[in-house]
């Protein structure tokens, strides 16, 4: 009996100590949160300390009011993310990167991402996918057909005989819900209905852009589904490291950490083979200019792609601490390193750019004046059973991360 009374008293004493500890913890956290809120130039997440540099040339950033309208009954806007000397702007129309401003070797702010200075041109016909999140299946699906669990699905064929970047109205043309999490981060969400563009299952997808310290842009992807589906999400940013609209990217120096690539047929669908890059124009294991082999008309793959438009099998095996690619702007000295959890990288050299669009700063999107480094699964994976699977099942949580890290040389 006495033992029971002592146990009850001890339990009460422990509860009181726990409550006291909780109160101390709560008060400390509150004081910390208030302190952070009072200082508008500082945020507190480990990776994303925001120190805005007053020397940034804000005239390069498009005006948010040019992005504020209603499309498909939903509000569009421009979200500006800052950290140190780096600024990124993102619109929720297509979850697109509109600009990426980083310093060049002389410290001059340089906008390295191709984009428009208003939302309206993004909505026009003939999507170039500037800066967009493409999906539900980025890249091509042969003849717009695939079979999943014995059922055949048919997609729109919007690229010759094939389906490209999610079909007629893929994720690049949807208005996403946006939540600016901090000065340096925005989360975009979209619910793609069961059967949208022919794909099965309701897909709940989130993309978070974060400008981390040291001039890094981190893109986190997350998704769930209520029925088995296929998924290949990527960002389609067109980069010119000398500054968007500043001329060709032919003299950029490229390194891709890939010993193999997936050769394609004349419609850019992989043949299913993995081929060595050795002694081919696809050997970027050591840095090479794009110009070195981009016009090698003796190479059938270069002919099919009209230059570089190919998927590389990354040696990184999904390890985001190992460099997947590095590109250096010859004039600016701006270096972009790519890190990713994805198995592949589509290196597209702007072969279909034709100067027909007026981009920011009144420039033109001329031939080969930008390149894309689209981290993703291999094209046409749903029909290629020797490629890593792109199936997402109910109950699974899809997650992937890509980092574009900028510096100068
Ligand atoms: C494709 C190109 C295409 C470009 C723009 C790239 O991902 O590989 O073939 O022209 O996107 O749509």
C-alpha cells in the first residue's frame, strides 16, 4: 500500500517536472520565433539562412504585377526567392522558374534562365516549356501508349507520333496552388485528376523551390497517387550561363558524369540499349565545349537529335552528393553544378529554338542560345522494361531532389 502511494507521488512529481521542462522549451522557442520574425532579412531553417544583399540589381527581376491575373479561374502570381546574392523568381503558372540571378566572375548580377517578363506569353500556343515543371510524364512516351497492370492507356500525341511532356495540357500549363514558405522558399501544389491527359489515378504533387545559401537552387518533388500510375517529373529550365539572350551556348564547357547514354530512333524514342559514350560526341566525362561535336553530321544520333537532345545514364546512381554535371559559361565564368537523386539527365541543346519568341529584356530565343539539364527517369520508361520503373503505386510516397549550384571560375 505504502509502495503504491510512493509510486503515485513520484508519477505526479515526474509530470510536474515534464510540464516545467515543456514550458521552458515552449517559451524559448517562442522568443526565438519572435526574434526571427522581427528581423526581416534572416530566416532560421538550417539550410536556408537568408541574408539579402542590398547590392542586387532588382531591375533584372520581372514585375510581379505582370504575372497577376486569373487563368482557369485561379490566381497567378510571381514569387521572389532571395538568399545572399542569388535571386530566383517563380510563377505558379506551370510552376515555372522565370529568372535566376547570380553574380558572374566580376560580381555582376546575371540572369541565367530564359523566361518571359509577363505571364501572358507563357500561355500562348507552341509551348517551349521555358522553366516549367513538366509532367505527369516528362519527355516522350512512344506512340502515346503504355500498358500498366495489363490495361492499355492512350495519351495525346503532341510530338510527331509520340506524347511529349505530359500531353496537350500538361503540368506546364496548369495553375498550381502556391504557398510562400519563407523569403527563400515557395511550395507549389497541384492535384491532377484521375484520367487527366489519359493518365490513371489522382496524383497529388508538390514542388518546392528553395534558394539555399551559397547560390544553390534546390527543387524538391513529392507525389502520391490513389491508383497505380506512371510519373516522370522534371524542371525544363533553359540556361545560358553568359546571361539569357546573350548569344549561343556553343562555347559553354560541359561535363556530364555518365559513361553511357540511351540512343534513340529518328523520333527520339530510346532503342532500349545502353551505349558507351566512349569515342562518341556524347563523351562529356571530361569537360568539352558543346561546339566540339554538336554538328557532327557523321553521327546518326546527332542527326536524329538535330544536335544534343539525349538522355544520359548518370554514374551517380541517385546519390545527390556526387556531381551529375557541370557547365561553365565561357564569357561569364559562371559555373553550374547539377546534383540529383534521379537516374537520368536529358541534355537538350536548344536545337528547336528559332528566335520566334521575345524573352526578358526584349531579347529573342535564338537557335541554340540556351540548354536544358533535365534530371529525370529515362524517356519512354513505361514501355521499356529494362529501364528503371516509373510506376507509382497507392501508398507509396514519391520524392526526389535536384540542386543547381552556382559559383564562378
Ligand atoms: C526535348 C526536346 C524538345 C524540348 C522542348 C526537351 O525536353 O527533349 O526534344 O524539343 O524539350 O519541348
